[in-house]
C-alpha cells in the first residue's frame, strides 16, 4: 500500500538556543532534517514526501538538503504559526491519489528506524490509525498551581506518544478539516482523530526515536549514532 509522508519541520527551535534552527543542525556530518527524510526515501513505499519548513525557507531548505539526498520525491511547503497549521498545509499540498496512508513525522526525530516505520504502517493499514508509544518510567505527581503535590498518578495505563503517526488519508483529512472549522487546537495529530471517535492502535515505540529540542538531545543523538551511519 502506497503512503505519503508529511515531515513537520517548520519549528523555530528556540529551546536549542542556537542561531541555526534545530532541523538544520548537523548531526554526525548530516543535517538533522536530511537524516529524518532519509529513512522515508530508503523505505521505498512512499509516493511523495512533503517537507513543511518555516515560512520563506523552501529555497534554503533545498540547498541544505540537496548535498545529502535526492529531492525528486520531495515537495517543500511553507509552514504556519503552529505545528497544527503546518501539518494542515502539508495535507492540502497532497493530491488525493498520492497514497492511501498519510504518515506524519517530526522533522526533529532523525533516528527513526525502518523497523518502527514498518510497524506503524502495518498497524495503520489494518486499523486505520496507529501511533508508536513507550511506557512512562518516572513517578508522576499531580500538583496544585502553587506547586504543592496533590496526588500521585498511576503510570501503568499511561504512555508517551512518538511519531510517525499514520492514518488512512480520508480519516486524517476529516480530522484536520473539522479541527479547522471548530477552532480546535492540538500538538498531537492523533488527538484530532480521537475527537472523531475513531479507535487508534498503538505499537511499541523505540527509546532511540528521540525528538531533538535541546543541546542535550543533540548530544544524546550523537552518542546513539556512535559507530553507526
């Protein structure tokens, strides 16, 4: 089953405290965004890869990516004010015949494995929607606005959600269209599908599938890549 990827890479990366946006930072000799895109090109099952970059930076992004990968399957699109706006711009840039599945991934998650990508794609093909999750390992506390502990929250049923999140095309289009019409905001694509009442299957994520948001994350990613590509 053919799929289309939307890579959300329009963030400003302010927590990185760097003049270079996090998606353009170099990780073991290759820009973060190029590493992220590369796994989708290597997969071979994607008709198109839509890369959503900051407003006014499609040319800059092309120049950064070109030395590291083929641009033939890429569509570069300008993002919006929020991640949600950027993904919606990506959806509107895709023709309906581009593939039955839409795979949405963070541009700052450059260590996605082909194995995890295949697991999420397979689950979405069967269930219509699927996301990778990992267990919560820390003790969780609910606190008051003043900072006092109110109660300890059981972590057993809780999971941390990663990307890629994969959906049947008509489902994610309906979810984003409804969110836009009702003014609903979300930082997670699956939440918009949840609001429609559809079931979403989870698959085990990978601890190495980190999102780079801080200098410490970049160091962690470098360590994970040590001895690899």
